[in-house]
C-alpha cells in the first residue's frame, strides 16, 4: 500500500486498463497536454498519444455522440465532461441513445462507455459549475451510477465501470481530488452494487453519499465522545444499489439519518428513505427517518454562503443528537 490522491487513483485506473485493452480510450476537452480541468489526465497523452487521448471541441453533445457510436462498434470510451453541470448538453445521447440501445436491439447491442463527471460544491465555482445532479441519472433504466468517496474506492470502481458492458455515470467530487488514501499499486476491481461500511456502530445508521461520507465519519467520531455509536454506510454505487447492506444496518441500529449534498427535495436520499419505509426494516425503527440535504437554492459564489448551502459535519452531528432524542 502507498498513499495517493483521489485524482491519482482515477488516473491510475484509466492507465492500467488502457495498457491492458487497446479498445479503451479517453476523450474530452483539454484532456491532453493541459491534463483536463482538474489535471486528472495529466501526462497520459505522453504514454498513449493523441489517438487514445482525444482532445475534443467544446461540445458535450458531439463528445457524447462519438462515445455512444464508438461504444456500439466495439470500443470502450471514457468521456470526461469538465463539470457535471454540463451533462445537460449531452442528455439526449446519454438518456435516449446510450441507455436505450441494449433494450431496443434485443440485447444484441452493447454500449460500454464511462462518463466521468466532476461534481459538487466547495471550490467556489458558483451556481453553474457546482451542482450535484446524480439523482437525475438514477431515474433512467439502462444507466449505472457510481459515486466513490475515497481514493481506494475510486480506483476499484472505475476499473469495474470501464469493463462493464453498460453505460456508467461516474461522479467524482471536486473537493475529493486532493484527498489521499491507501491504494494498492496492483490492479483490482470493486464490483458495482456493493456498499461499504465505513464505520461500524449500534445506535444510529448514517447512509451518506459522495463527499458526505467523509463528513459523516468525522461527525461519528465526535459523537462517540457523547456515547453515541454511529454506523456509516457508503452505497458507493447508486445504481445498482446494495439494498441488503442498507436494510441490515437499519435493523441493527433502529435509527436512520440519510445525508447527501444535492438539494434535499428530490435527491437520491429520498429513494433510500422509500426503500426503508417499504421494507420489513421499517418495523425495527425506534424513531422517524431523518434526511439532511442541500438547501433549495443555487450554489452561491460567496464562500460562507456556499458552505451554508450544503450539509457540514456540524449539521450531521446535530441531526444525530436530534435523532437520539426522538
């Protein structure tokens, strides 16, 4: 094990797969010498050349269309969209083409493509470059949605996503790019649809996604000083979702807090709450299920307002205290 950053883990996953499989290539705006908007692909053009590190025009519609076409004809494209907010320009190709082809061709067609999406707030990019829109994609049959919270998971999940025969939306939180963690140098994969228990506990279950997983673990450590033992579940993939891991934890603790960065209304956490409410785990609850999400407003540019717009460690801490008193 050595310690590398989240962005380095993503780059290593792509590099290892591209060395193994000549059908894998990456495409996107400024991903060559510049290394992409966040430097994730830095240096890759030196090893693989411009044929496999393809710099594209500033057109998400064109890039996504090329990705769908090349995937259907035997390639495995990895598409980088500079900011996940810009996926709206590529929605027709992703939602109406990539997600539908396998079904419409009776299983004879495959669309093995990955769309990498830097997402989330905290970097001062303001309203049009800081949204968390992953819930949109979970509503589309045919798409898989991945949201890693650390470097180890990012590498293993991305390798699995690239080798998957279905289109995968891979959400990378911008504030995690510099976060370091222990990552094996050798190749490994983490199966899509398998959650991870980031911290075991017996009093409260926190189900968190993306950056909020790290906030939840930090809040749980502080709550331990209050004698509250918190379990933190990281789904890692939203589609497919590891329902069994979530429900088993709920049955163990009897109290649930769901935390996500996206706007609270309509966020993916709502789906998790519904899952629990419609299952036999509901009978094990000792208190109402609580949700903690972003405020119903565009992400502000002002740093203090930006921080106030999404859940922080202190918010999770307070919600858990509230939950224990119910």
